[in-house]
């Protein structure tokens, strides 16, 4: 039982009102894997770096127990991204992007990776996402992320990739852009009509939302807020570490569609809360600094907080549970 | 036991991408009272209109069983507002505001209104909100709303009014503006430090959030999503009808602070869900059209939907309830 991620490993230079870092370990596959390995191992990583990639960062991956047998080292420079956030931390201003070796990246899965069961296709060219899918033998669950660029310039390939995966995980503006409508409900229906079983819409500080095709539309809808933090230092990697917590929980729960309807909904709902918890830690510090030190106990604490944040009435696990408890004298409305 | 609202009654001309209305019945006190009367009566309304105010609108108030003994009719024209929404329905563009008789409005409470127990000070000059408070004998619960204009030009009076009420109910941008910080958690702490027991932050399509001073910060935080509608026709009045459902539920529940800690939190949480339900109906049609026809059965249906939207794990009403139910054979994790 293994998790596989294909995405970017990058050197990030980030400025926010609260500090900055230069050439820190970043990239979608990095954030995802550092989050997911908390929940389940092994996590196999497929990406490319240049010959300039610091040994210290390679050592970091090993210290996290992330399998980097699939991390290609190509002649040239590593992918570099440089960005800045203002006090409104919702959107990054990209200052510079140097694709370098990432520009000619073609994922080649080591033989043992082809049996991976939980596959996350991070935000890369959907043509490459399809190449990865064709190399996987029998995945239990496939999830993809994307971005506005691919919606604008690779829509056909992206549509094919969306049709091929179990779950699509994208941000709100991208869902609207892909479906060409302001209504998120309509956008969700359009994306789900292509084939995926579920759509998870990331809304940044407004949390995340699930739309599911397996259930009737009312039942299949779920919201998780974002954790109310007093201070966010660096929002970079929130979405990818969300995906890591989400997939990590699903792998740890041995989730595999199809299952009974209610069952599916509940574990996916809980996975979304786990994603939100992990993302809330990520943004507390720059780069992967907070993810380095966090533990499953940290996860458990905030997971409990989320129950309180959304609680307004008891929901009993059995249909007449509240009544039976009341009859036992344990509780009265 | 009565509900009192002081605010505006207006003639609204509204354009959205989905239609338009001219000189429709509007205003904060209107939306509030049409929503609140579903839950609890009597609802006393204090506002001012001009001699041009249509008899049909007065008849509407009477058909809703809203007590308009406190609706002053002044020589001159009624307050008129004209606005337009684009596909992003989150913000209105004001095309024209004619205060007319509203400019010299001073709320005078009829004698029988001074015993009102649930008092909503809708978005008016905080100087007038304070005038109203001074006329009320012994309210059980006072709630105020405000807007950016008063934060900019009447900050001292607004601060005094905030300090005098039990609950502040404002939108997200206004909370940030008032506290002069981007962090909503810090803004909430600042507002709560002035005295109110709770702050309800309205976030439009992103729902609503409660911060409470009576409980420890973790416990006191609550989120309710907005109802996921496929189509919104006119967002006007969403906030004021939210307030109507919120106060209506609190009045119907005979809520009065102080109560035991958990007790308070739960009824306020449920009141926020009721506010969200009512607002979700309001925006489905222009003006108060949908509020005219909706019933408490409609409320119950969407209230149940909200439970599903936020459910991810059973929450038992007694500490070991899940274990006891499991022992009874009714349920296993």
C-alpha cells in the first residue's frame, strides 16, 4: 500500500509582510509528500531537479522517510519560483519563474512505483498527468490538481485527465474558470459530469467544499472551514499540503471506491478536515518549516477543534440514538 | 415577549444579471421584520417613510402581521436606494441614494415598544442606535449591525454602541475595517474586548462565523457555510434577513444571557444556522418576494440540509454517548 506523487520540486524565494526566505525547499510534490508521510508510508516522489540541487534538501527528504528513487537529477538548474504576498495573503504575486530542468520533464516511474495505490497528480501539464496514469498498473484512488494556466492552454488534455481520475482537487477560481460560470454549484455539476466521483474545491481562508457524484446532490455536499489562525506567515504550499493530509488520511484508512454510499462520504469528509488541519500548520511558518516539526498529535488536537467549530446540534451515529440516550437518562433536549 | 427593529424602510430599484425591479419594498427594517415574524410575534417596526409611500406596501406589513405603529410618516419623499450587481453577486454598486425623510429621522418609540425584549438595531447612524437603547427599559438581548460609512465617519459613537449591546453582527470587510487589521481573529478579539458577548461575522457566499467572549476562544468559535444555491437572483437583504432569522430563533427559544456556557453557545450557533437558512431563501428572488411565501417548513428542510453539509463525525450529546450506543449494539465505529 503506497502513495505516489508526481509534481514539482523547486527552490522557492518568498516574501510576505512577515519575513522572507531564499531558495527554500518547495514545489508541489515536496509539500504534498512532507504532509502525506505523517499519515502513511511509503510515499514515493516523482519529480526532477538540476545538478545544483542542494545535498541538504536531498537529506531532508530522506529524514522525512520520503522515497526519492523517482527524483530525477537532470543536467542544468533546478526549477525556481519567486513570489510575494501582501497583507491579503490569499493570492501570490509571482515575481519570477525559471522552469529550467522542469521544462523538459517527463515522468518515468521506477518499476516498483507502478504498483502505487494512492496516486496524486500535482499541478503539472495535464499531458504529463496522463503519461503518469498510463504507467500505473492498478491504482485504488487517483486525484489530480491543476491551475489556471493549464485550463487556458491545455484544456483538452486537462478534460481527458479529469475524466480519468477519481477525485479532482482544485481551487475555487479555477473551478469557475474551467466551467465558465460564476455559480460554484453549476461548475461542480459540470466537472462531475465528466466522470470523477468527487470534486474538492479549495477556498483558501474560506475553507474547502466537497461535491460528490456518488450521493444525491444534497447529501454529497460538505463544507469544512479553514482553521481560524491569528497569524499566517506564508501561505505557500497550503493547497499541496492539504492534498497530502487528504490523501494521507485516505491511504491510512485504506479507502477505495466503490464502497457503500454513506461510508464513502464520511471518510472523504474526514479526509477534507485532515487536509484543512495540515494546511493550517503549513501556513504558520515559511516553506516546509512547520511541516518538519509537526506530529500526528498536533493533527489530533486541531481535528478536535474542527468538530467544535462546526457543531450546532448533536448528530447521533444511529437513527434514534438521541432518543435512546434520553431514555437512558443521559441527556435531555 | 416582543422583537423590536429600528432601521430603514425604503423603495429599492435593483438590477442584477437576472432581472430588475423598480421601487420595490426594501430597507433593513423591512427585510429583518419579514424574516423574524416567521419565528416569533409580535415584531415591532420603527422607521420612517414619506407621504408618497404606497398603501400597498403598508398593507404588506399588515399582511405579515408586523406591528407598524412605530412607522412614522413624515412630510416628503421616502428613502430610495438604487443599485446594481454584476455576475459576482458579492458586492452591490450603488447607483443612487436619496435619503429624503430618512435624513432627519429620529426614532421615537411608542410607549408599548419600550418593553421590547429582543432589540435589533439595524444599520443606521450609531447616534440613533444609542437613542433607541436609551428608550428601551429592560431588553433581554440587544444586537446591532453597522456599515463602512459609520466606521469611517461616526467611529466614536459606533464604539459606544458596540460597547452597549450584547451581540455585534457585521460583515467581514467591516470587521477588518473597524479593527484596522487583516486578521479576522484579531479583529474579533478587538471588538469583543469592547464588551459585547459575541460577534457574528457575515461573509456572504462564504457563510457566517461566530466569535464569543463567554467561552474559551477555541470553544467559542463557530462556522456556518452559506447554502449552496445554483442560482441567486438578488442578494439584496441577505444580511438583514439573516439577522431576522437569527433574532427570531433566539426570541422563539426565549434566549437570554447569561446562561450556562455550553447552553449559550449552542442556541447562538443554531440561530446562526437559522439566519443562513432565511438568507438563502431571500436571495432566490427579488426583494422580499421569496420571504413573502416561505414557511417554517421551508426553514426546517434547509436546516436539516445544513446538518449534512457540516457533518463529518457523530457528535453525541453526552460525553460517552457513542460508547454507550455501541455497547447497546446500535452502532460500531
